[in-house]
């Protein structure tokens, strides 16, 4: 089309088609396009791609209005996280040193919870669970096998506290939990159950213990608090 919007077509459609296809292949990863000739007009259709992000000559761009802006390093990183292309639990944990940390980890306790046979090789078991990759423990593996989780992530702890009133000003009792996530969760529930009131209902010859908060609801609240790094 000329500057006035009039269709003038292309003189050498095959040459232009080849040039467009070459540009599409130079993008990383290659962009799939559909090219067809309608009389003397070359129609290029670019459907939505599913291997985002795409780069041109090692650079990433984003469309902002009528302009294409090159993404900065931080914007590229944020894009990968936003699109779910990077998962923290799958990333290698460089603070976990193989095999020293594995040898002193509570692996037997973990294996019992995960129903891993005692006869199975530990390395093979961890690789099958995608907790060990290329000889490096992932963040998920390091957390699950942690004797003290602060060695791998200083804030991955659970703090339990008993306060006077509702202002959270005066602390009557507190407990820091810094084991693996499963034990932290279990110990947090037990801590709360030990601090709340419990009603004893005598039914001869048995006795029923009924906490003031339903235990099922309490476990759900603790699980949500741990996952969302919030408070119960």
C-alpha cells in the first residue's frame, strides 16, 4: 500500500515471501507464520505463539502503544516469573552441598513420609521426585530435607505466639519452628491446640476432648497461613 492507502501490490512476491520467512526463522524461538498471495498482494498471518517470550538478535521487546520498547534485565526476569516459566521450587539450591548436607539430613523421616522403600537408592529416589537435578538439590528438596531450614532460606520459618488480649502487644509465650515445612506445619498445629481451651465430655467409659476451635478448621487455617506467609 502506498502512503495514501491505495493497494499497489508487490512486484516480486516470491522474493518478499522468502525474506519474511527468513526474518521469522531468525527470531528465537522461530515464529510460525502463514504467507499467501492474493492476486498481487502478499498476506502474512501471524497467529498467537505459545513459546513466549521471543527474542530478536538476543533482545526482548514489548509493544507499548505504537512503539516497541526493549525490555530491561529486571523486566525480562519479571516476565518469566509472571508467565510461570520460572518456579522457585525447581531452581537449584546452591546452599545445599552434596553429599554432605544429604548425609546429615533427616532423609529416613522424609522417606517414610514419602513412602520411599528403604532398599531404593537415595539419589535415584530424589531424582524420580524431581528434587535432585544434575546432581544439584532443588529448593524444594532442600526445604523438605532441612534439619534447620534457615540454612537455606532465613525467612522460611513459622513463629507461634500466645498474646494477652487481641492487641498482640504483650507476649505470654512464643515458639520458633525452623524444621522442614511438614514438621513446621504439624508442630504449629500442636502448639495452638496446646494453648486453646479444651472441653472434656465424659461419656462412660470414654472421654471426648473437644477443643474450642474445630481441629480441621485450625489445620486449614495454619496451612493457608504457611502457604501465603500470613498470620492465623
